[in-house]
């Protein structure tokens, strides 16, 4: 087995396994087993799937759930330009490549040095995660279906922990940490006055504001420039380290 | 959301997420390869996930509610600092919260 394929298999195993927690939490959030499977098959992006069930489970509107899932998935659009030149596919296989373009396949594919290894890394990771993620989602959904009161087993806290684990590796720089703090304050302070699901979207608006304003301040201090440079370096490193 | 409405939302969100992935493969490369676009997208993900942590851990039915979930979340953070895998982090939060509730806390 080439090292790219070995990496792909280990990443697929680790990622697939947490499909169990998604399946269980999705059923606990009120989706049935089929709806849960539809999310893993069609949406196939962990962060977006957890976001959807998080908003749906707390009584959010369909619009808020769809918008939150789509916004969490925005980063996948940025992986396309990195992945497309590596795999060079045309026609219907582009649709397959697009569906398999997620954090893990992009990370393993772009981390390889030669083109053949990059292609193997992307496809093996994408296909491996897809198979295992869906298989373990089904296991989790069936387990969750047989669990009684979710609060008794602390499953509401488990959902919060899942979001924390998803955001954790993205908090490597000051800007991200500041945005995370602001998002928490915005979400909690507006929860009593806004419909469920909207406070989360409002937090995203804060991020857009920070991301845009950051650039448009030419008088920004040198420390800002350094921090921004470091943050870009950190995000590249993150993509290059599978499973981090 | 229930039944048909929930199904519609599941399908619509799935299609939207797929379309976003496809756009990345079809658009000219330089359109998305701008540092500012990457920065905004990264921060949007951070903001959404952080807000979801807060809402999931500290609200219920439109109110801020502080209970055993926070202890579970704290335990999850400790597990993350110790570089525990995802599944362990999630389990630790569930177990700590379940134990506290079993002991009679809210």
C-alpha cells in the first residue's frame, strides 16, 4: 500500500467512526433514521450535518436550518480550486469529485508531493470516508433510536461537545478566537428575543463583518499584519495535517 | 419541523451543500483563490460552530439555561486539550453530564 493510501485509510477510519455520534445525535434531535441517512449520503459534510440537526433539534425554522448548514459548508467551495487541478477529471466524474470534496479528502490529497499520490490520496480518502461515515451513521442512528430520554444520557451535552470538537482546530489564531467569543456572546444575548436558529446566523454575520473590515483598514498596526499572515499560515498547515 | 417539512429541509440543505462543493470545482480558479474570501469563509465557519456550542450547551426553549451540560462541555474541553479523538470528546461530555444528572443536578 502506498503511503497516500495508508493515510487515506487511517483518516477514513477515524472520521467514519465519529459518524456514530452524528447518527445517534441526529435521531435524538428528532430526525428519523432515513432522514439521518439522507443527510450523510447527500449532504456528506460533518460540520454542516451537525449544524442542521443542531438548529432543527432546537426548534429552528427550515430556512434557518438550511442556511446554517449551507454556511458551515461554504469552506468546501474553497477546496474545489485546490482539488480540481490535482485530479483533473471531466464530465460526470466531476460531480462525484465534488461530492467527495470535504475537509479530509482535500487535506490528504493536497499533502502529497507527486500527482499520482495526490490523486490516490483524494479518491481513497473521499471514498473511504463516504463508505464508513454512512455505515457508522446508520449504526449510530439505530443506537440513538433505542435510547430513551436523551437528557438522561447527557446527549444534549454531547451535541455541544461535538460542535466544540469541530471548532477547536480552527481556533489557532487570535482573530478566530475573538470571532468565536463574539459569536458566543451574540448567540446567547439574542436567544431570548429572536426565533430559534436566527441567533446562530446572526453570529455568522459578525464573522463576515470582521473578515471584511480587517482588510479595509490600511492603517492597521504591524501586529495585525503579522497576525493575519500567521493565521493564513496556520490554516494551510491545518489542511496539510489530516485528522488534526 | 416534522414529517414532510423536515424532509424538504433535509433535501434542500443537502442539495445546497452539494451545489456549494460543485461551485468550487466549476468556477475559474482565481475567483475563489483570494485571501479575503478564504478569511471570511474560515471565520464564518468558526462563528457558526461557536454559536452552536453556546446554543446547544446553555439554552433551552429560547432561554439561557445553565445546567450540567456546562460541566460536560468543560470536560470535553479538557479532553480536547489532551488531544483525545472526536468520539472520546463527545462521550466524555455525555458521561459527565449524565453522572451529574444521576446525582440530582439539573
